[in-house]
């Protein structure tokens, strides 16, 4: 997973086995690779969120537009280009190494890799768009700890080429050398990548090898986030690194509090999404979940910061359990659940509260006043009872001030006289 750069073809190795050139697990050049004769299958496995649960930027911690900014390669390499996003996984590299990264592996895929390795007719490749110069050592260490073998480990070399084009070039070079391959299987978690592979292989079949067949297999893993404090500190460091190198542009990280309420933790959110998928498959499906573009994060209690008395009362119940009672829709993108607290507090009483659900985060991002966006859900007048949710429609949440961090970008512009003189004026640019 790497940011796009300008595409241009790699100067491919002359008609020799391309694996020694691409394989970063062969620094000495002494590794032996399978000969061409028995190989009729090519099995390619992505790394991030296919083999290993790599952390994604947390949309509950950062403003949606700031999440996209964090991925920019000019900001300390970007999320997928900064080695510390991987080395901060779990309890930290030293601790997790001793635990052999238990809980972070996709064991189903690892079993398939083992089957690929035991098949003498299959060439087994692990390939990722992460930069070789930044991630080769870390990924090799992870795979060695788990004793995961492959015929080659391929990361993206530091060249001006987007990830999709790079991977397709690698596949083309492998197919040219291993010209007996008639079956290609690719495992990846990103639909855009799988679509790109399909387009490339369809063209390859048409122009080069008509007897080639292929399978692209989507992989689904639960989204994993870093510890919030660790992630915030990491992003702060990325912002500082950018500012130290940047001329004319400054980034700052600000915290915005929207309202007071109860935040739904990731495991409960995942369970609720699965429940919504079961009840409303036309709206909530694997495509929507894979894009991580669903707002289902909190129950709003107040648009204000509560009085000290009320806040102290709610803090005596920092964990609240709710029961879903009704569901309604504002439009085809915006739904809401009515929920009631299962723990009585005087300031909340037996009132029903709203849990907003949206599959259109662009609308959420476009509202400067987040509470007014939530207020729109109160316009729903067609609420339906949820008897199917009686058994499984209870969920837990944690009290807190609903907030997120936002990266603001300030650009210095020249504003002076016609002789080129003048002084710099800081122009603030909202990260929206």
C-alpha cells in the first residue's frame, strides 16, 4: 500500500529469471529459485491486511479529511510509507516479537501459503506496494518469526511508478520467464487492486497468452487501529517532521469537541454492522464495510459540554449499555436507531436517544456544525419497531466528549507591491 507516483516502465532485467532482481529476501544473491520447467501456477499474496493485520488510520480519532492527509507521501512518507506505523503495532515491536505477533495473522491465508509451497508446480510470491528501502527488514523479520516461506518477497523499489503499475510489471516479467504458467491466483484485501489485476490479466490473455486463466480472491480482515495515544503521538511526529522540512506550509494538529455522548468501541461497532448487514443487506454490505465509510460511532447525549454535576453523574457510569428499539431512515444514505439506556441515571431518565448511521461520509464531512448534522435525524417521522433486535440489539459504549483531531494547513503567501517586495501573510487553509 503506497502512494501513487508518476508511472513509467521499469527497465526489466534482460531475459533471465527476474526473481533475483525483485526478491528483497535474497540480499547475497545466493538463493536458488525454481526452474521454469515444473511451474504452471503463480500464487501471489498481498501482505497488509491479507497476511498480516496492519493498522489503518483511525477514523474515530481523526477528522475524515485529516485521515486522507495522513496518507500523503509528503507528510513524513505518509501512513503507508512511514515504518513507525508498522513498528507501533500492538504493545510495541519488542513485546509483540516475543509473542510472535499472536492475533495479527490471517491463519487462513497462511495455510494457503503453506499449500502453495508444498505444490511443486506453483510459484509462491508475497508482494506488497510498501517501499523496499523502508520496510524490507521489518516485513522479513515478521515473516521469519511466523516461519512463513515463499519463493520471493517483493516490495516496491524506490522508483517513480505507482503501485498498481509496478505490481503488474512484476507479474509480466515473471510470466515472461516462467512461460509455462497457465494459472494465476492473486489474494488481496483491496478491491481497487483486484480490479487492476483483472484489467491487466485480461489484456495479457488477449495479447500474449490466450490459454492463461486467473482468479482474483478478495480477503476480508477486521480493521485494526493503533492505541489512540500512540497513534496521536505518531501523527504529531509526522506533522513535526513535515514542518521541519517544509518551506511555506505549516501543519498543526488541533482537537475539536463536538458534543457529549457515548462512543461505541470498535468490537461493538463491528458487531452492530454485521447485524445491520443481516437485516438490511441492500444497504449495508461487504463493499460498504470494506471502504470503511460508515458513520456508526456514538450516541449523542448533549450538544453542550455538560454541567459538572451531570458530567460527574454520568462518569459514575462510564460504561453504558443500550437497547435498540426502533429504526428509521432520513433518505437512502442516512439511517438512525432509537436506543434506550439499560442503566438508569437521573439526567438521562428513560428517554430515547439517537444513534446516527450514515453510508455517506461526504455529507458528514461537509458540515461545519456536526451537531446540526445529527439534529437532521430528528426529522425522521417514520420509525419502525425492531423486534428482531430484541435478543441481539443491546450494545456497550464508553462515556466521553465526542471529538476528533484535525490537521490544519497554513500556507504563507506573498502579498506585496509590484516591485516584488512585501511581507508574508499567513493564509489559513482548513483541512476540509
